[in-house]
């Protein structure tokens, strides 16, 4: 009885965030999805260290174009080895292959995998922003490293194979996950700020201000995204840098996706602004900005977090779809949509199935966000009965 009373006391005295976190971690599917999502984020952030070769054209392997995945092994027909190794593949074309280039496996030649090897240089905290106008440009050198998790003593190792240019698909996939997440993060941040400002002003003041804000919100909601991107893509110059195109795509996704959260913020503030604690704050002389930021918005912080997490997969799918049809990011930028462009030909489906490996990571990433969002949505109502 004493333990039960302590649990009840802890339940009724817990803060909102404590109740939300407790319910979230009790949801097994959400917990597993959160672990997978965290793992993919960490892997993408350290993609430079994990990728043995430069994911751009500078790291292409001219001796292994359209090469199949090379998975390390510990034994073969020649016996067992404590060190992981891969077999050497040589390029061959003859009458028995209909004069098409193929790679033959030489089981007599082993290439052993090594760890923490030196390779191509990559940087962290390095930014080279080239926007229109010299006043908007800035550059940070960052930190340079050349150590990588694994490599081989001679030749190359490509866990996911290579594309038609000889670029390593493993490194490109990790880099693409990072770029797609960065686009989604920037887009969600812009959407989040606009939602809080417009929805907060409309919900707190009401009246004609609310009417004007709702007219503007409805106007933005009626904008079709694909035709908009088609028009802007036609006018966008080809001389734009990769950084400028990245910033443009992420900003535009944020500017057209804020109305849904803004409406939810407005609805909540219209309900809460008549509460007694808001009246007490007004009588104490608190400003409207102080009341909105310190009292109204924190009252449903968990719901805002849930909405942000749920909006991430839609932002990722939007970027992937636009890049896939050629309206978003383009080469040499690595994004999941750009990588999917290479898997649109029938020849790829018949002969180079490893081109579809980035699709699996996209599916896993989207499902992880969906399950985490569902878990947070259930946990956001901590007093709901299970």
C-alpha cells in the first residue's frame, strides 16, 4: 500500500514533460523506432568517418564502375581467417558475356580489411555559404580529419557497390541521409517559427487580426507545391551553387508547410486566453509577448513537439519527391531524392539492383519518424487511460 501511494503521489506531482517521457518510453514500438532514428542520425553526422571514400566524383573508383556490393567475409574455399577480407574482382568482357563488361571474382586473391585507416580529408563545422550578394557570404574553415573507420590494404571496398561513375554508394547514402535530414530540419524550423508567430498573434488578439491572419493562412494552404516548384525551377539559374540551392529548397518547404501548425496554435490560444491565470498576468502588467511566450505556448509544449516530429517525414518525402523529379536538389549534392534518380531505368532493375539500397534507408527513416511521432502523440495526453 505504501509503494502504491508513493506511485500515486509521484504521478500527481510529476511535471508534464515527466509524464510524457514516462508514457513514451513505455511504448515499445516508439522506443525501438527512436533508437533506430537516433542511430541513423549519428551515422549520418559521422558519415565522413564511416565512409572510406569521398562520396563525390573526386572519390570515384575508375576500376570498379557499376560494381556490385563487396561484403567482408571470414572464410572461403581456401580456409578461415581471423581478419575480415574481400576477394579481388577483375573487369572482363568476352563472347561468353555477350561482350558486356562484367566483374569476375578471383578467390585466390584476398584483400584484408583494416581499421582506422588514413584516406580522403573531410571537415566538420566547415561552412562555405555563397548566397546572392557579398554581404551574405561567409566561410568557416572548420576542423579537418583524414581517419576512417575501415578500408583495405590494396584497391577499394564498396559495401553498397558503386554507381555508373564509380562513386561509392555506401558513402553517398550516408551523406544523402545527412543532407535530407538537414533540409528537413531547416524547413521544419522555418515552419515552426512562422507557425508560432502567426498562430500566436491570431489566437491571442482575435478579432480582425485573427481574420486577416486566417485569410493569409488559407491563401498559403491553397498554393500547390509541385507547380510552384516547377515555376521557380524554370526561373532558377543553373549557375546557383549547391549551398544556395540547398538553402532555397529548405526555405521554400518551410514557407509553404506552416499553416497546419499555425491553426493548431491559434485554436489552443483562443481557448486558453480566457483562463484565470492569463487574466492575472494581464492585471500584473505583463506584455502580450510575455504572456504568449511564457504562459500560453508552454501550456501545450508537448503538442508542439509532437507536431514537429510528425511533420519531419512529410518534409523528407517532399524533398525526396522534388529531387526525384528534378525540381529539388541536384548533382553533385547527395540527397535521397538525388540517389533515387539513378534507379529509374529498366537496366538498373535488371542488372544493378544495389541502386535501390538508398530506398530501404528512406523507408526506415520515414517509418522511424512515424512511429516516434505516434508514440509522442499518445504520450502527449499523459492522463489518458491505457
